[in-house]
């Protein structure tokens, strides 16, 4: 039996150059005080980045299975500003701010309504099975650069 579109996981959407990804805070995400554990913001951002790539048309799994490598986080700067709590509806935004031959830099935020809870700047590098950097496919770099330009025009 095939699942219809209604049974598919949420993958977010693009508004211009910004990918929007909704997240709900569940009990498993929190500590004993019902506040989101700090590492779970990284999980929310990872899901948002992965779905941003999927929605943009990048098939990470096929690339990996073909021996093309996978993304690894090589740099991360994160700032926690306010806590999220049990049952909050959050929105993770992701925007490509720089594209290089082997890496991409993505600015991400986590918000509750209009309140900024967390923001981060993440560098993901494409690496081979040997752990060494690899050039990203040219089509991916072109896509990332278009998103950077589109984001700069909207700023």
C-alpha cells in the first residue's frame, strides 16, 4: 500500500531564498524542567538543513550511495538567547550565505512566533569516505550561489 501525500513527513518550504521548517517540542526534547535540552536545537537545525537540500532538489542519499561523499559539519557557531519549552511550536529558518567549491555556509535561526530563541552559522563540507574534502557537484554550487544572490537581493 502506498502512502499518499498526506502521510509524508513535513519538509518545510522556501519563501524566496529562506527555507522554513516547523518543529514541535516534545517531551523527549526537554529536560526535567520542560525546557529544550541545548543539543536538541542542533537536531532541529540538522533536520531543517537536510530538508532544505531535499526541497531544493539535492539528493544527498543518491550522491552518497554513488560514492560521491556526504556532508560533515566543519564549523558551527551557535548562540542561545531564550529557552523553548514543552509543546512550543517553533520555526527553523535556513539561508545559504556562502557557497565554496567543497562547502556551503548556512545561517539558521529557531523562533517561537516572532521571538528569536537560537541562531547559528553552520559550515558543511562535502567529504569522501576517506574524510577528505571533495568538490560539490557543479549543479549544487550553482544552486547555492543562486540562493545566496536571491537572499542578498531580499535583504
